[in-house]
């Protein structure tokens, strides 16, 4: 909840009619892309067999960022914030 109040954080809820999002990828500082099946939970990090891929290719990170911004900008997304 604290993170939701950070000035650079946006939280949006995807419209249910558009299907679930199960993405486990994120870019860090526009230079690193983390992706894979791993859940960032206690069980995911300690008990499950998952894969994790770290990509440092700038073109791949930029392509991911462009695709993510398109998903984030959908009109059907609803802005969300904690009180």
C-alpha cells in the first residue's frame, strides 16, 4: 500500500472482459528486463521450480517498455489507489 503512494507509481486494474494478465516481467532503469515464470513470493522463491531470465539488451528492454505502455494506456483500464 505504501508503494501505491509513491509519485512515480501507477496502479491500474485491467478490465475483466479483456482476460487476465499473468505477466511476470518488468524493466529496471530502462536497461534490464526481468522475465520468467518465477513468482516473487515465499513459495515461488523457495519451493517451486521456475525459470528466470535477465535481459540486458537495450533494444529488447525498449521493445518490452513500448508494449507495456500500450497495455497500460488501454481505455478500459481503471486507475486504482489505496486510501
